[in-house]
């Protein structure tokens, strides 16, 4: 008797044979077992596969091979056919596997492949019947029995699933539907259909039929067992309710299955038809949708066109409005223009009328003019005579001018070409407050006499060309110097010195403070003024250099960068002296002069701690170079005016001279003595004039001699403390004044003269 175990499935109580022990080895991954737990939580994929294949609810699929231990009652085995196997194998005294028999159709299939998990008798699964076949068993006892079918996929070892699908019918009841071994266990693995309960009638016949759906059916073994008597499982009973009378009809599960199959077929057909209908409708819908889309596109196009047209209409409206406005404006303008033109025409008419009248008057005047032409001719002749007279006068004026200059020079020459003006400064505030006595007497100053109280009642008198008292100002001093400076414009070399002890007013006389300027500035002012006056007859070109002679060295105070070479005095081929490389700043007006003098003065300050002290130990020289061209006769002259602020003349003995200071004092002494010696040599008409004994005399050579004009300001102090220096200065000046330097002569620029001569010669040829 086979053990039965009860479980519930789909709400129907069913009896199942007890599980063979080999089932416990069944892996969890393929869940084909039905038990209460599983039913509670069914594996959806396994369950549906299971449901779709098993038609008999009592049967089950077991994914392992046949085990003898599972066969608890070997006596109950009625037949065990090993399909595809030729011979009968006796497994035990009670269990015998028959060679393949009772089949109808099909072929034999065998394999040497190992069958995994094949149970106690793997050979069962290495042979099979395959193809279009069925089994028909005879002589079986009447009553119920169980049929077990053994399968293994031994052909299509690599699948795929669905390659072999078939139905199995026993006694024409479908027990396996669309059965696919590969899809359940894969290749070379056994699969048993266990416990299909069938009943055998009086004829003792049992038919197992295999129907291929896809590919050919296959079976490896068929086992027919006797069903235990009296323990027939309770057939599931199901009821159908009539749709009309509501009465319930009892149906067996087999009938229910048949009905379900029929209904399924019917519904499948219906579904097929509905699917076709649906497809058709979908196609229709698609077509409708396509035409709707096309219509929409058309509609969109039309809408856009409409928009365009609307826009065009609107812009046309706007244009029309603008044109109308323009038209109105034009009309208004036309009216205005018409009015203004009318007024203008009237105006013109009036003017024409006036012009006509004027024309008549002018015609009359013209007639009277024609009549007066002879008179006019007389007047023209008169004017021409006057012009000729004027030319004659001009010529005479020129001659007179030349004579005037000649006479003027003669006057200057009679005065001597070296003149000495003595200027005495006032007592300084300090000297006055100290009660310092004055040793100078100006009683006969107007006659050029200066008295000096030399001690006690002794008085020495000195004679000069002019004597300026402390009350005489810069204007008075320049008034006497001005004719001399102007002679530089006539082509004479001129030299003006300021000589004297430090602090006696040399710089005051030459430069002067800004608000009370001295000879230098006033000279240039005068030169520009005269040049302007004479601009009809002469052109002048003025340039200036500012130099300093310190310790027998020449320094260019206008040089923007320190001279790379020592400045030296050179003689030109024409015999004049100059310093090559020295800056000659062209000056066109008094403003230029001021900036140049400032530049020189600033340069002097550079490199000296005390400007006043430094200036007292160096000779400061302003040289004005004048180039003149006489526009009447083309004569060109080149002349120089030297304005020299000499270093202090105080003697060495008076100073505590040491080191550098001693050297300075010696150099000053040397140059001032050289100046005295030059003048002395000139005075005595010596054959040798020692110009080269000092840089100063060498530099001034052209202007210290017979053909040039010299003015010396001898500056003195009125103080009794300076008496000795005052006397020394006055003696020096007297010596200078006594010199007759001879006639001054013009400095003709021979190079220019020669150039003009060549030009004239060229023009003549
Ligand atoms: P030096 O150049 O001979 O050393 P300065 O020209 O520097 O002398 O004069 C010395 C001082 O005397 C300066 O303060 C100057 O203003 C003043 N001084 C010189 N001469 C006159 C004068 N004629 N009238 C007024 N002040 C004078
Ligand atoms: Mg000075």
C-alpha cells in the first residue's frame, strides 16, 4: 500500500502518494513540489509552468531519476518498459525492466552521455523512444493503476527551450499538456511524471499516446503500478452553475478539464479574432490619425499665411498713415515756402529796382570820371615824382646813418676804447650800526673825481670816466654803459668787467636782484630793442653762452651733461678765439634770455655749498654773440659782447689761505694779475701781449686789444675797514684807465663776405 499524504490545492482536498525519498534531494531552485507551505507562497514562474503542463491534479513532476528505494512495493509494478532498450534487465527478484515493447511507431534513441542525478539506474535514461509513436498495453488487471513516465532530453543537449513540446494522453485523457523537458530541467537530466491515476476496463488495455506540438515526442521509460484498493483518491468534485436555471451540475475534473480545454480553444479563437479586429481598427486609427496630422499641418500653414497677410495689412495701414502724415507735412511746407518765396521775390524786385537806380547813378559818375582822367594822369605823374624823391632821400638817409655811426665811433674813440667807471656801494646795515666811518668822498663825483681819505688829513684823488655814488641806481649805471653795448650790433667786440673786492657789489652791478636788474639783463633788453628798431635795414642773430672760470678751468654752465673733455680755447683760421663744444643758446626775445640766465645761475649753484662764496672765487662770464646782416649792402658782421663778473680781488694776505682755498686765491691772483699785465702790455705797446698767462685773458683775447671796446666797473666799499683793498682796486683801475688802446675796428665776418662775393660773381657770369 502506497502512503498517501493530503494537501490542499485550489481549495480541493486531494490525496497524493507519499514522496519518494529521492525527492528530498531536489534543489530549491526548481520548485515543482506542491506542499502546503509552497501553496501558501507559490513561486509564480514555477507554478504557472507546473499548472500549464500537468493536467492530472494527482500527478506531479519529479526532477530526478528512478530510485529503487522509492519503489516500496515492487510487487505492485505491473509493467516497467525501458523504452529504446532491447533487452530485459532484472534489477532484483521483484523488479524487472522490460526491453522496449508494446509500442507502435517511432524510433530508438541512445546516448553515452552521463545523466546527472539519474538515480539507481542511469541506463533507463540513456535510451528512449522518439518520433511519432504510442504505447498500447494489453492484459492488465481491471481497476485503477498508476502510470509513471520517465523523460530526459538527450538530443538537444543545448536547448533551446521550446525545441520539443508535446502532449501525453493516457486512455485519451491528457495528462501532460505542451510538455517541454528542457524548459523544466535542462539537458541530460531526468524528469519523472509520477502518479497519474488511470482506470483499466475489462479489456485490460491501456493506451499511452504521445502527440508532438513542436518537434517529436520522446519517452525513456514507462512504469505501470497497481493502485492500492479502497484508497482511491477522492476525485475532486466541481459544480457548474447553469446560466439559465441556476441549477448546479456536478462534473468530474476530467470533464471540467475537457470543458476548460474547449472553452480555452473557443476563447483563443475569439481572442485571435479580436486581435485581428483590434489590429484592423488600429490601422484605421493610424490612417485617421495620419490624415488628421496632415489636415493639422495644412491648417497650420493656412494660419501662418493668414498671420502674414494680417501683418502685411497692418504694415500697409501704418505706411498709408505715415504717407498721409508726410503729405500733410509737405503741404504745410509748400505753403510756408510759397510764402517765403513770394516775400523773397518781392524783396528781389525791390533790390533790382534800387540796383537799377544805382546803375544809372554810377553810369553818370563813370561819365564824369572819364572826363577827369587827364587830371588823374597828372596826379600819377606827381606821385611818381614824389616816389623818386623818396628814394633819393632814403639813399641820403643811409649815407647819413653811416656818417652818424662813424661820428659816433669817433666820439667813443676820443673817449678812449677802455673806460673805467667807479661804483661805490652804500654802507651795509651792519656797518652803519657799528658806526663804521666812510673813507670815500664824492664831492667832485660829477667830474669823475673820487676822493679817498687815507688817514689823518691825507686824501688821495682818483680820476675815472664816471663815478657812481651809493645813491646812483642801476638805471643810471646802465645809461652810461648802453652806447657801448649797442656798438656790438655795429660789429664791434665789447668787453665789460666788474672788478673789486668781494662784497663791493660786482654781482649787484652785473646781475642785480630780480626786482632791480643789472647790466647783463638790461644789455640784452637794449639789444633786442635796437634790433627791432633797425629791422628795416638789418637782421640780427643773437646767441648766448654762460661760462665760469674757476681754478684756471673753463666750465660751460649751459651744458646739460658734464663735458667729457676739458674745455679748451682754440684759435680759428681767421685768428679769432673760441671754445669748441661750448653751448651757444639762440635767443629770440627777452623771455628766452631770462630762462638762459636762470639756467646758468642754477648750474653755478650745483656742486658748491655756498653759492656766494663760490661765485666770489670764480669769474662768471656771459658771452653774447651777434651776427648782423646789413640788408642794404649785404655786409655781414660777427661780434661778441663779454659781460664778466670777476672773482674777488682781495689780496691773499688778507685771507687765512690754506689748502684748496690757497690754490683758489693763487689762481684768482694769477688771472687778475694777468689781466693787469695784458692791459699794461697793451698800454706800453709792447711787442708781446701775454694773453696766454691766464685762461681769462686768453678767452677774452679778441675783446681785449686795440680793436675792441672795454668797460671796467671798479667796485669799492666806503668802509674804513676796507680802505687798503679799496686803494688797491682803485690803483689797478687807474692803471687800466691810463691805457690808450688805439682805434677800435669793426669785426668783419670775412667768411660771410667771401660767400656773398662768390654769389655776386656767380650772378655776374
Ligand atoms: P660782490 O659780488 O662784489 O661780492 P655783491 O654784489 O654780492 O658783491 O654785493 C654785496 C652786498 O652789497 C649785497 O647784499 C648787495 O645787495 C649790496 N650792494 C652792493 N652794491 C650795492 C648798491 N649799489 N646799492 C645797494 N646795495 C648794494
Ligand atoms: Mg659776487
